[in-house]
């Protein structure tokens, strides 16, 4: 039996590597002789730098920058050896995890720090930027990033807007950076949500970053004006762009400002490390996510793994901190079984604290059942 573990991180709890270790230990308690390959992975956002570094395709570059609230931090990006390309992970500078929950301020949070990382890469000769989105503390449409690169966003009186999504409703004039070289832009994102509307950045992701009902309305108003201004200046409608809502609308903003191409982060990374070759050699795939639900279908890592399993007729087990139906669409994507790691009623804080042992124990139970079942390829199970 050859098992391939392709794990995502559990936000604010476990890294992808720690999750993979917990799964592997759970399997080995049942069968110490099994062959296990662990590939801690990412859907293009958090964790992508670790994946690239382990492949030895380049090096991490440490850079002084600032977090989403303007406080000094050091962050890394990945510079490839063989070409003038950098992979910038937005969460490294503008991530939610960098700000204590009691201090989060989505109205004023900015992607300016991520822009400083990009500027450093460009100054070092990079002419292709891959921007990995996910885990952001921001809802500014990438406005701060644009400002960090030398662009100006002005109100009707010609005054520079302050950073953050709350000020975007006053946007009147966009002045592009005048010294930016020709850059090829790719945005790696893991969701299909548009910039605006009931499934947009503010409505869906704003509350996860601390926005209340009034905040969501203010942020939506800001991104609406932001979208109109970009259409006016660049003749491009970003309001309904598939995936444009990623990272508080950063995907849409970078598409509008710099004509960036949007691509699935999982697919990009999978091709870079030839993940499919490892999948072909496996007998069983196990993948993880903090929450497995209908949102997962919009490009998340677990669905990417499930689809590869389906392509090669392999059983795929999904483990998550929480699962939410309907499950049939998830099975249709390629899952054989979907399981929560919970062993009983637990608060979110308890689940996060105990994530590693919970994953270990759940994997042990699931794998014991899997190996005893003769009909696992045709069974759909959730618990």
C-alpha cells in the first residue's frame, strides 16, 4: 500500500507539514509497514513558498516591509533561479494571521506591505510576478499594493486616499506608476468569487476579517467605486471577474491595474512540482482542509487532489476540522470519503489547540476502516 498525503494548512492552528505528520502518524499506528509520501501543499496562497523551497527551484528573499496595519515586519518571497520570476505570497506581509484578533481592522487594512515585497523583487531584476492570494487581512482591492509601486489614488480634490478599503468610495482619479518596467503578472487564487455582490469579497470574506454588517456595506460601496474607476481609466470591467474577489478584491484590482492573468493556484503549483507523477504512483490519496464544504469546490486544494484521484481512478479521503453538506457534489468531484477530525463537541479554540492529536486519531480510525472495507472504491461515507 502506497499512500500519498497532500495536506493543506489548518489556519491559525497547524502548518501543512504539521498536518501531514499528524496524518502519517495516525496511519502508522494501524500499519507500521505502509509506504507513505508526504507532500505539504498549498492552493497558491499560504504555504506556497514552503512548497517551492522544498523543490529547490530558487531561494527565499527576506525583505523589510509592513503588515496590513502598517507595522514593521520582515517577510519573504521566492525568487526562481532559472528566470527572472518571483512568487509573492500576499499573506507573508498582508496576512490575517499577522494581526491579533483583538486588533484586526479590515476597514483600514492595506496590501501596501505586499506591494513593497513586489517592488523589492522588481528592483532585483524580476520581470514576472506570480502573486499568490489567500489568508489576507485586507479588503482594499489591491489598492495599497498599487500605491506601494508608485501609483496614486486621488479623491475629487486631488488628495491622496488613505490606505484601506473604507476610503475607496472617494476614489476619483487613478495615476499609474511612471517608472514601473514591463512586468508579466499572474495572480494565483483559489476561489471563484467575484469582486462585488452577495458572493463578493466584502460580503463573503469581510466578516471573517472582523467586519460587521455596517462595515460590509461600507467596504462594498468602496469596491463598487473602485471598480467603476478602474473601468473608467482602463476600459476594463472587473466587477464580475471570476476569482476577482480573492484576497479582498486584490485579484480584481491587479487584473485591472496591470492586466494580470488569473490562474488556479493549486494547478500552478501542481505543474511546477509535477504532483501528478506522485499521484500516479499511489494507491490511496489523503488530503486535508480546515473546513470542507461547497466553498471548497471553488478551487481549493482538497478539490484539486480529489479531481486528480478521480482522473486516475484512485480512492481519495478528505479530512477537515469541519465538514458541511451537501456532500454529493464533493463526492462527484472525486472524494471516496469525507470525515471531520472532531471526536466530540469542542469549541473552535479547543479544536485549534488540539488539531494535531485530533487529526492523528481521526486518521487512525478512518484508515482502519478503509483497510477493512472491500468496497471502498464505490462507497461514499461522511462522518
